[in-house]
C-alpha cells in the first residue's frame, strides 16, 4: 500500500529532474511579456571588384574573394545567442518573422522577375525594364531582400542589364549598386559571373558599380529609409531591429558595425539606440564583440519589467448624492430651500473628456415669510460633456451642458390673506392677482458644475460638486424663477 502511494511522488520528482532548463526556443510558452527584436541578416560588404569576373568559371559556390572568408554565419548565431540569453527578449530572424505573418510573401515580386527575365532574353528590353521595375517595387514592399535576398539580387541584376541595353548608364549603375547592397557576396558564388558571359558594356558597368559600392559608406539606416524600417517594425510586431554588417575600409581588414534601431514615438521612423564600430577581428573574437555591444544595449533598453506601470483609471462612474438647491431669482421676499437626492452616470471617453447624465429629485421647503404658499416638487436633468483631470486618487471635473427642470406646482404670494390654506383658493379672501403662479411647468437652459471624486477604497469614492444654471426657455432670463445654485455630496462606484 505505501509503495503504491509513493509512485506518483517519485514520478513527479523524476519529471522535474528530467525536464532540464528552459531552452530559448521553448520560451514561447512562457506567459510573461517579452520585447520582440528582429535580427537582420549579417552582411559582409567586403568585396573585390577585380575578382568579380575570373577567366574560368568558379568550381565551387563557396569560393569567395581573396580578402578572406566571410564571418556572417558565425555572427548570425552569436547575435541570436546574446539576445536570447535575456528572458524578456523575443529574438527572431527577419525572414522568420516575416514568413510567420504572411504566407506567400514575395510571390508577386518573383512573378515579375520570371516575366522580366524572359522578356530580357527575348530582347524585349523596354518591356523587361518596366516589368523588372515593378518587380523591384514589389520586392521592397514585400521585403524580398530579407526573405529571399538571392532573388532580389536577380531583380536588380536583370534590371541593370536592361538599362545597359537601353543606354541608361546612370540607372544601371544604381541598380548594380543595389544588387551588391542586398546580397554583396552572391555574385562570387555564381558560375555566370565569369569573363565573357555578360556583354562587355554590362561587365564594365557591374565592375564600376562594385568599385563605387566598396568606396561608398553603408547606409545610415537599414533597409534604405527610416520609413521602411518603421514599416518592418510594424509588420513584425517588433520593438527593435538589430543590424550587424562588415564594411570595407582602405588600409585594413574592414570595420564591424553593430547597430540597434528602435521606433520613434509619434513618428513613422526609427532611431539608432546603439551604434558601435570595431576593426574586424578574427572570427573567434567577432562574436564576443557583438555580444558585448548587445549586452550594453540590453542593459539600457526598455524591457517590459522596466516599463513604468500603466495608470489604471476608471472608465465609468456611478454615484448617488444628497442635493440642495436654491434660486437666486425668486418671487418670494426671501430665498426658499429645495432638498432631495441625485443620481449620476459618467463615461470617460478620453482621459481628459467624459460624457455625463445627471438626474435630481427635489422638494421645496417654506421660506422665512411663508411666501411660498404651495410647496412643489421639481425634477432636474443635466447632461453634456465634461473636462477632467484625474489620477489614481480620483478626478477633478468641470461639467457643462443642457439643463432642464420640471416643476409640479409653483405658487407664491406676499398677501397675508392668501397664506391661510382655506383662503388661498377663495377669491373673497385672497385676490387671485396677488398669487404668482408660473404659466409653464418646464424650464430649459444651460448649466455648469465643478466637482471632485476622491477614491476611498477600491472602487468606492466620495463625490462633491457645486453648480449653477440659467434658464432662457420659455420665458427668457427674466423668468421670476431662475438662476439655481446646486450643491451635492455622496458616494459612488467606479468601474475600471
């Protein structure tokens, strides 16, 4: 019996011991928020223009120029390893991030490429140039230079060849430079890049573009423009882009650049959050340099755990209050008082703007001289928009809008004979001309209120407000009963 009971416990311990640490690729199952980082492919721009067109075909695709082997493969792995060491980062290659967001990305550009190459080989260079221009535009839109840089290389190659045949040397030069930009070492692994394969004019144009490319500084921002970089961030849901490349520099082995770009708040663009340059070291040290630079960026960037907590403010307010009202203009010799209760609803449209509806039920009390010979009940309705200033403590508000009031039966008189209940309606004792009655039951105008809601505990808050109104319908501001002042105090409940 005891052995049987211990089996589940032993199985649980064995499972925990055998589970091992959480690997970077398994972190997608973790529930805490992470900052997505897109890693662009590492590119080695150190090319030798004189080695572009050898006299004999290259025997192997792996052959590269004489200045040394590329270190891009090692750097790709080093970047991902350095980023994935931070649990709050979700590092992903650019092609993987783009492929997961949309199936068939790049198919439109590839269709233009196939058609353009066919037109070029059929000597229809004008049609080929127009088709390949559309292909380049589609490729840039679909990020073909990241998803399939070899085919983007082909688009620029055949576009440049078409321009050469058209005699448009300047445009051909730009196309060939962009060819090296998207896939700088692709040409050195292709059999067609040999002496005599391309027309002499095209071969000279490609070599001239390569010389210019080597002597030109790399672009200040990846992907050609801040806008395109920002669009990549949006398309992949990323908050940062890592761009590492190796560029040529006269007199030495080149320069290793490590850059990180982050979105600019409120703008369509990206700014460099990190930019470091190093002389190209040996392959074994290049990864260490990149890891060190990325660690410096990670130490300063806004990770989810470092972000300030978002202020959680109520969206809907509901309250009930005790209400007091008096009219500044009244037919009695002294003010009379009104008291009752109120209920209100308020919806926070924006942080500084709300919509409100308020209802008050009030009854009147005699004035000092009993000039108010008939007590009455009034119903007040106030609705409109308000301007608020709030925080976790509560909010201060100013409400303005439409103010309506319904009166049941108002009558007043300063004649003592009209103040005796039985005589009020008897014309023998009370002259009807001495009794003032309102010929209407509704008053309409505009009202304003200022107040404060202070959170007591949880969603419960206490509210205080004062307000005033002026009625200009149906009798205008000269109405004998006008300009009410209102005060309210009560409790409310805030819905978050």
